[in-house]
C-alpha cells in the first residue's frame, strides 16, 4: 500500500513538472513569435521608407539637374509635390538611420537651392539675347542644340565643362543663371537623344554632370558667404 502511495505521489509530481515545462515552452515560443513579428514589421517599415527616399532622391535630382522650360505652368505643382513627398518622409523620420537622415537633409537643401533659383527666374526672366551669347560661348560657335546628336553629346559636355572649369571663378550669380539655363537645355537635349549615346559616353557624361553640380554648389556657397560678409 505504501509502495502504491509512493508511486502515485511520484506520478503526480512528475505530471506537474511536465505541465509547468510545457507552459514555459509555449510561453517562450509565444514571446519568440511576437519578437519575430515585431522584427518583420520594423523591417517592412524600413524597406518602405527606403523606397520612398529612393523616389525622393530621383525626383529632386530630376528637378535640380535641368531647367524647367514651362516653369510658369508647372511651378505651383512642383512646389506642392515637394511638400507632399517631404511631409511623408518627415512623418517617418524615426525609421531612418543617421546616415539616411543626413542624406535626406542634403536632398531637401539641394531642392531648396534649386527652388530659390527658379523663383528668382520667375521674377526676373532671362534675356533671350544673352542666352544666345552664353550658348555660343559654352557650346561653341553658333551651334544649335537641336543639331547635337547622341554621338556628339560626350564631346559637347567636355567642351561645356572645359569652359566652366576655366571661367567659373569669375562669374557673378547673374552669369551663373545663364550658365545654368544652358546646362539645363543641354540636359534636355541629352534626354531626347539618350538612345543614341554609347554606354561608355553615358558614364563620362554623368561624371561631368556631377562635377558641374559640385562647382555650382561651391559658387552658391561663395555667394552666400560674400552676402553674409557684407
């Protein structure tokens, strides 16, 4: 009888321990699944924000790298697009890493510089006669942009950038407005003949475009410094 009671007691204790272990295991699995779900949600949110930042980068570059020929018609729409895109990213800024936050800030600053230039142009239209003079100086002779083919595009950018390198330190902000206009026209023509540009030429053109934007930004910084100094 004592033996039976002892066996019963052992059975009860063993069953209780098994039940506790089972509950502990299930609880751990529940926490693990919860952690995994949280990780998946965070990853999806970061991926979505990353895609939006990629879209914003492409949009800003598409605006800043060319001059809007129909700015009077598109200007309010462009400004509204910027507000919408930046508002969406601002609301998700906590999901951005320190590095992507810094890039986002630079992109917004780049757009604002471009917007400021466009606002100035709206208030003070460029002189058509001066445009022709600058186009002749920057693109060589009386060359018509419409006559530039895809095969000619690399040499045209090389000529343009050679003159920009040599003379940019002497240009005023007003001069830069005309240079930037010609640059925008050149970029527009490049897009029209893109299919005719050899792949190796496209790589060189991208490098020249990056150099131009760097020189232009440097000029903006110098101009701002001089203005503050006064």
